[in-house]
C-alpha cells in the first residue's frame, strides 16, 4: 500500500493540502480552498469548505490499520444507527459509496456537527446518555461484526504488551519490574473475566469517553466510531464514570436508569470495569509505541518512552492490580 513512498517515509507525509483538496474534488464537489486540520492523531481529519453548501469533515484513514471490510462495517453500523434516528455522525453517501480512495489513502466525508463536552457530573445528562447507549447496544446486539476485533485480554492486553517488550520500548533497568507487573495485571484481568462468566459480546462504540460525545441544546450526538468493535456492553459505560467509588456508583445508577429503557444490562459485567480500565491503559502505551514512527507523535507526546513514563506505568499497574481484586461497583 505504501509502495509509492521512499523507504522510511511515513504515509501521512504525503497527505499535503493539495492532496486533501484533490481527494474531495474527485467526488464531484468543489472546494472553496478553506482547509482546517482538526485534532486527530490516529487518522487525519480536516474541515473542508465547499463552494456549494457548508463545510464538511473529511477523514483519511491511517493506511494499513483497518481492512476495507472493517471500515465498511464501521460505516454500515453507524448508518444503521442514524437510520433509526439515534444521534450518531455517520459518513455521507457520495457516488453511491461511503468509502473512497485517492492514491494510497482511503477516506470518508462526514457532515460537520458542533457541540460541547457533556456535563458528566449531571444526573440528567448521564441518564440521557444512558438511553442512547441502550439504543445503540440494542442495535449492536442484533448482529456481530465479521471483520473488526473483539476487545479482550488478548487484543488489548497481551498483544500490546508483547509489542512493547519485543521492540525494546521498556528501559533495560525497568524491564524486570515492568514484565512482572504486567503479568500480574493480565492475571487479574483473566480472573475478572472468569468472575463475570459468559457475558455477551456485542457491537460497541468502543471508545465512548466524554470527548467522543458532543452536546447541544437538543442533546448528545456520538462521534468517532473508529474503534468500534465487539465487546461487553459495560465498555461503553465505564468511561463515563469518574471520581470516588461512591461517586462512580451514583453515576452508574444514573446511566443505567436510562440504559435499561432500551436494553437489558447484565450486572455480572460490573466485574469487568477495572479489568477493562487496565486493558485500556496497556493498550494506550502499545498504541503510542506502534505510532512512534509517525512524525506527529513525538511532537504531541514528548513524555512518552521516558524513564519517568515507564516508572509511572509500573505504579499505575500496581494500583490496577489491587483495584481488580476489590468488590465490583454495585448497581441498585
């Protein structure tokens, strides 16, 4: 896929402004020349002004990350949600397609939607979010993904930790301590999944933190389904919770008060909250490591891969090991 680029040159280096505009105009629309890079690291996302109509958002997928089939599953899922008037931002159909190719890049065009961060300390806001997540999950449970990953101990824990280890990201003097704490953490994750039992895996948003929910006077809309995957429903709930155990318990009740209007929630999944948090932390370090050849990453994350960074990660894992052995959150 990268054969047109010199060895060692990152693909996104070739995504110059004129390439972005040419890609958009290849769809039969004309830009007015206005181009604004939006905050995105995994992919490259731009707001592009059009001569006819308002601006659109154009997302260029990171070459080699997802297969075409996996991207199309993302699009089909969000479109099915939008057709049911669930407030998600789905790709626009242009020329009968949602996914397009220009040179080495696959890209999609989305309507521009504004909004502000949701007030996650407000019970009414959490209940409102819960209702829409219940609707998303009701659709997500109706059929599986075939080409996207399942979020589990292997994909979000073992695979990224193995990558960090084999590619020598861990400083030599910290390798024994890091390996020990990761093995203990992954053992804790395995025990948490055993306690939860055979919980259902469904199609999820996958990365449902407050930054991927935009709020307006009409309520929320959910954006950026780039990490959509198969997994337990609680994955889309726990990232909305914060604070002390008592505060998180209250927030969980608020979310589930709305959620249960549209989907059943299996309380056994509460055994997975800290395990899923642990997997996310491991996955995040692995993600940074895998993207370190992208010139945007050392600039944006200068603290990564320093001695202090790995010392902090070891302490963080020790805390997670203890938390995974505590009783789960209780939902009334």
